[in-house]
C-alpha cells in the first residue's frame, strides 16, 4: 500500500475512533510511540516472551488495539491463568474478536483438561463456532451425558470432522474413541482414518487412531511408516485384523512414494491375502497416485476395484480426472459412475455437478427425462461466481455478462460499517503493518458474526457496505473477500476492482497482452497488495520471484534493475507482465498453460501438457486444468481464468466466453515456433 493510502487509512480510523471513544484520540507524536508498543508486543507474542508482554501491557492501555495487547499477554500464560482472571478479561472486552478468540483457546484447554462442566457452561457464550476440534469436545460431552440416547447424527458429524483433519488433535480423536466404545463407530471407521493419515504423511495422527482400536499395536505404525519395505518383508499375512491393517498401511506408504512398486507388490504377493475391502482401498491409493502423475495406466489400477463404494471421495475424484483425460474423448461412463458413487455432500460440489451433467449428456441415447435432469443440474450451479458456474452457464447456451449492480450502500449502511469496532481495529492493525491480526479480526466481523457482533452472519447489505469500506481505504484483499460473501447481491466492481488501472492497461497494451488476463492473475496472486510477499519469497502485485525478476528485467531491457525495486508498483507490473507475455508466447497463447507455468514453473506446465514422451490426447482446457496434480495450482489456474473472463466482461462491456479462453490443450504443434526452454 502506498504511503499516502496508509496515511489516509490511519486518518479515517483515528477520526472514527475519536468519535466513538474520545479518550482514544491522541497527538500524532504520541500515536507513533503507542503504535511502537503494540508492534513490540506482537513480536514478543510470536517469540513467546511472557515477561516482555507483561512489562509492556500497561503502556498499551487506551490504544485502539488494546484488546489485542491484552489478548497476547493473557494467551501467553493461559495455562496458568485462573478462571476468575479469564472471565475478567471477557468482562473488560465484551463482544470483541479478542474475547471470542480467548474463549476459543480456553475452551480447547478445558477440553484437554476434561473439565466438562466449565466447558459446557462457557461454550454457550462462544460466537465463532468454527473450530472443528472444539466442536468434537462438545459432542463428546453429549455422548458422555446421554450415552446410547445421544443424537444419532453425532457419529456422522464426528466422522466428517475427524476424517477431514490431518494434524493430530485431541478433541475429535477423543470423540471417535467414545463412539467406538459405544459401538457407533466400527473398527473399519478407525482403520480408514489411520490409512488416510499414512497416505497424507501424518504418522502421529495414524498412530493416535490405531491407539483406539488396537493400543498394543500402535507403536508398530511407526515401523510400518518409517520403513514400509522392511516391514512388509518382515511380516507375513495373517487372518488377524490388526496384522492385516498394518500391512495395508505399509502398502499405502509404498504407493505414496512409488505407485509402480506398490502395483508389483500387490500383483505378485499381497493381493490374495487381503480382504476385498482392503484390496480395493490399496488399489484406490495406487490409482490415485498414478492419476496424480498423469500416468496412462491410472484407470487400469482403478479397474481392479470392483466396488466404487470402497473408495473415498478423493480417490473417486482422481478416478474421474483420469477418465476425463483418457483420450481425445473422455470415458464418460466411468466419469458418470464414479461421481454417482461419491457421498451426497461431494456430489454437490460444482466440479462434480458439472462433469456429472456432461457425462449424462454424452450418453448415446438421451431420454427427455435425462435432458431435463441435466438441465436442472446445470441450472443449479450456473452463474458468474466461479469456474464451473461459468462453464455451466455456457453449457446452457448463455455467455458470461456483468450482472446488474445492486444499489450502492446508503449513508446509514456505510456509517454502520465505519462504526463497527472490529472493522475499525482491523483497518488500524493492517495500517500499522499487523496484517495477519487485522485480517483475522476483519474476517471475524464479516464472516463469523453479524453486524452487531452476535453469532450469525452479516446480511448482503451489511457485507456490501463493509466491502465498500475496505475498498475506500484501498484494502483490496478485504474488499474482495467480503464482497464475495454476498449470497444474492453481486457487485462486480467490488469483487473485481481495478486498482492501478492506467498503469496496468498502458503496460498490457504496450506488449500486446490482454489486460483482463493481467488483472485476473493479479487478483489471484496478491489481491492488489503491493507489498505482498509469499512464503517462498515472491513479491509485489504480480508476486515475482527474485531470480525470475532479475532474468526478466534483462529480457525486457530494464538494465538498471536492482532487487530492492521489486515492490515498486510500476517496476513490478513491468516485470510481471513481461514475464507473463514470454510464458504465454512460449505456450502458443494458451492461457491455462501459461497460468499453470506462472504458478508452478514452465517445466511443470510443459510436463503436464504431454506427460508421455511429448505425446498425448488433445483435451478441453477445462479437463487439462482439472487434471493439474498440485491442488494449489489446479485451483489457481481455474480462478485466474474465471477472473479473466469476468474482468473482460467489465472492461469491454460485452458477453464473454470462458470456454474460448480455455481452448484445447494437447501436444505441442510441430509447426509452432520453438519453445523458450530458458524460462525460469
């Protein structure tokens, strides 16, 4: 954010705070000093420096971010604090994010201590309700109190939460243990959790699961995980359930590293000794791994599974992807059957709604009822909100256009947003460089509670006003995030803002690059945060890596470029667009291939394009994008292309086609110019 924008933001926040809490107004000189105290406390909290936090806390009194300072100080010693002190904190900072955040932390601690009475009493005041482990503790309380009379839906909820958590946790593991004790979970439920954790490289979580069903064998999980080959060579198949499951986990571990090796082990030795369900699961893992490598034999592995019901949703998803890219014409029957076998919840995902409808429409004979059903399926997701929503719209014969803009927030609605204490603190924190804290508080105010700070959600009008408040302060990431949460009202100018418009349009046109594509990429890369920096070191609006910036600068003639210029707006745009243009030209103008290369590197996009020695089928761009093996890059490509289509509709005012931008993806055309293999 530019210095002028930061000054404007601070002025806005301070004026509002002064109006609401006059005692917080302060001269500029003392404001800077007070801010320094808060920054020092934030750093001390990250270091776990309790003494420093306690020493600085008195100096934070009266600061707009005092609730944060008090939270950091108490959170750092929460395990030693008395119930009275914790409740006193709640009384000092009622209806704040910090109150609810500390209550969340305390409730988890109470669960770990098995203090069910206090947990139940305090949970009634908890507003966020978004912590899965805490939810499992609450469900455990109900199980303990009611036993077999507890709500039968508890088992399904715990299963969903527990299976979805990769990191080891106490709450859901405890709930699963209780459900196993009351026979509401079967041993297979527990073993499947352990298998999943081995596949996801989470040995501790796998061991915790086995501790429930076979405590005497839990330590063997470590042996099977750390050296699966040795474990398989050392142990023989036996009818005992525990022994069999440990062998299954060892085979899964082998498959995650080398699917071909696991295939040979299964065919040459282990398959006859496993139960049908165990065999199917291992083949599902092998098939998933092969599909993620884009191997041609992925479907052959999946074909060894006689019952799709023995596969989980993730395995079935990769079976669908493998069937989609199985040739110039997808294996539509496999697609249809695999999606039909998914859980009801998974089938609601727009990804699988779209491909299920496409598969049904590919039948040789389409009965009127099927046509009616597929139309209803596509209509259920069609719109401008996302990738598959846009594709569904086009499948129904309509183009992507800018929806009618809802009425702008009224003066009263804007005033309410500006006076929202959590939004005030969020903007102040972001303005003084505590972006992570500011984002968390903003998300709490807009995503987890209503405009009055009570459990619930803001309505569309309140969200539009909050989003506009962020836009007005040039906090573009919160502007976009908040505007995207509206359910019925869609304001494209909020959701797809165009900061730095003159600079982006001028540079894009100068090098013959579609400005909508540039904006679509920036929106996904940095949300227009000029000083954004990723965990791998990419910087600026277009998130350029230092080495890439240096290489590109030479290519586009920026002879005086130095590394410290990367966050300069115009320099970042020049280098980012220059690199994107070089990548796009190298991939013959294919937007999905270039987006994949921009995110994961040109060599990966090149390999994903034609993984089998430079040969392969010609695929719809959507099929290629859906088969990108990296979750992050797959999501990135789809969002960049979806963004691009919406930005094009805004910039041109004309109906747009996502399918046209996706095009076809296949092996490189022999007549095309030589590929630029020097691209970093």
